[in-house]
C-alpha cells in the first residue's frame, strides 16, 4: 500500500541534521524521518490514552481479583485446560 506523500519543511538543529546526513543515505532521509516521527507520534498517542484512562479501573468492579491476579489466572487457565481435554 503506497501512501501519498507531501512535502513539509521543518527547521532542525544543525547537529541533528549533520548526524542524519552522516548516518542515513541521501535518498533514505525522508523515509527515516517519517518512520521516526511515526514512532514518536504513536508513543504520544499511547501516553495520551493512558492519561485519559487513568483511574478507570475500580477494585470494587472486579471482586474475582480479591484473592490476587495470579490466583485468578491460575483458575482461568485450569478451567480452560479442563474444557480442552474433554
């Protein structure tokens, strides 16, 4: 799948531009910057989602975890194994 590309002009610190030119081939620089930007934007989206959902978990809504998460998981896994062996 090819995504349409558009030109954008950015100001970069000289040292960053120098390193980019030294380490990445001239024909690969746009792709490299786009991928780095994509990763950083994904990280920012995740950070925003975590911030927005903070506090959504309420202990009283999950009494099955009262004895601890590990115990609950063991119980779930055990019942899953029993249904597969039948």
